[in-house]
């Protein structure tokens, strides 16, 4: 079981919001389909990654399968 928290912080606390995800984590190994797909989606969304980042043995990717999601002010 793992948890991942994402926050959007502002000094004016009335504008703070976030997301907390609990789930099962799996390490994705280079050469498998899942990490290749994840890298493709990442590069598609963030074009600045371009060709500078390639999936290789030095990149650790973790897949989180959510079992519970909580949020505040979203």
C-alpha cells in the first residue's frame, strides 16, 4: 500500500487544494509495454521532454492502482 499526495499551495490558505491517492504500487521494468506506454503519454502531454528522455535502466517508473482517492477543495 502506498499513498501519493498532490497539492496546489498558496500563502492564502483559502486557495489550497489537493488530492490524496492510496493504492497498490508496482515497479515497471524497462522493456515491458506499460513503461513504454507511460513514457509515450508523458512525452505527449509534456512536449518539452522531447527526445532528451528515453526509457532505460536508469529510469524507475511506478504504477499506482488507486484503491481510495480523497480530495480537498477540488
